[in-house]
C-alpha cells in the first residue's frame, strides 16, 4: 500500500521550459552581480569555495569561479554548489515578482487530494532544497509548501543512483515499497525501482507513452493510479 509520494519537479509537476527558459537565464544573467554584492555572506562564500574546490581553482580566483559557474549553467551541470547559488539568486527573482513558478493545471488539485487522503508528500529534485521551497511557495497555483512533508536534493545523492532512493526511504522512515516515485526520466525511475519503490513515468504531451514502457506511464497526474 502506498503511504507516501516522492515527486520530481522539472517535466513532472512543472514545465521544463519554465526552468530552462526563465529560471536558468535569470540566474545566469544575475550571477556575477549577485556574487559581487553577496560574496562575503557566509552562505554564499560557502558555495563559492565549494565551486573552487570542485573546479580545482584558488579560493580567491573570483573571475575563474564565476566563469566556471556560468559554464556549468550552459552545460546544465547538476553540481550542488551551482544549484545552491541558483536558488539564492532565484529567491530575489521571486521576491521581486519577476516570475511565478509554473505548475501543470491538474497538479495542485491532485496534491491536495492526496494530502486529504493522508498521503505524505515529498520532493526530490536536482535543484537545491531552498530552491524547491521557493518554487512551490511562489507557484502559479499559490503557496503549495504546506502540502509537502519534506524535500531532497543532490546532497542526498545523484538522482540516477539507487543508493539515493534508499537513503530517502530511510529518512522518510517508511519501507521503500510504500513510496511512489514520479519522474519524467527513465533512469531515475530505474534507480528508484531498484531501491524497492513503486514508480510512475510522466510522459507529458507532446511526448507519448511508448507501447512497451518499462514503467507504468501516464500523461498527467490525473492518470496516476496508486497501487493497492
């Protein structure tokens, strides 16, 4: 019996285009100015130092660190320091009203329904946990954060690694078999299933579910059937 749902964001609850065409360009355009203005703050300095360490740069090579971060944005690298800094920059964008987070039309209603049924709801995304909270706090459907019981990011582990889903189940405190993972990426679903979780593959239009899908496949949240 499913007692908890763990969901991806990009391509699952929300449009890939919003992330790639709005959030990523905003962070890249404001990156250098943000570092110049806030680089001495402990939280920002921590992630700049982590970037330098990962890239093999001197901690005081600010130009090199910024260039590395910009390159990682262009490469869509799932680097934890980049994701953390993007989240901090996006916080300013949300606060200023520059944008609101896209969610597919049926998602909010389905999340509310699952919550009413007593299911625990969690998020697992490559974006940092603070960025995830900001995303759902400033969604087009309003503040959805009260619906979620917890958030996980790449500090837990890579999304295509089975061990990450094992850790999440342990932290949630539920058997993996009671957790349903939702994603649009087959390799993530494979890793979750290997950890013992139930899985559902979101293939949103214009994509279509293949005739021989390796996971239960649906077009939207309304098509999700919870295993008994």
